């Protein structure tokens, strides 16, 4: 299901799925660098969550 999200966004913006994944990860890293608030809410394996972990968290909150 999550890969469908990347495919849909890539199709809408006429870019590759990898570019979508990369840009999401850059945004996550920027958010974590500039705000500690997210760090307490989104569970992750590492210090900064992956785009998949963020999407899973968002879906779990719906």
C-alpha cells in the first residue's frame, strides 16, 4: 500500500518514485534537524525515521 503512495505522487508530479522517496526523506531530515517535536511522536528504528516509518505513523493516526 505504501509503495502505491509513492507511485501516485510520482505520477502526479511526473517524477520517479525514487525522487519522491528522496524528497520526502530530505523533508523529514530537515524537520528533525530544526524541530525536536516530531522526534517524540514518530517511532523509528534509527535516530531519524525513514519515509516509510513516517507514512506508517500518519496512516496509523487516521
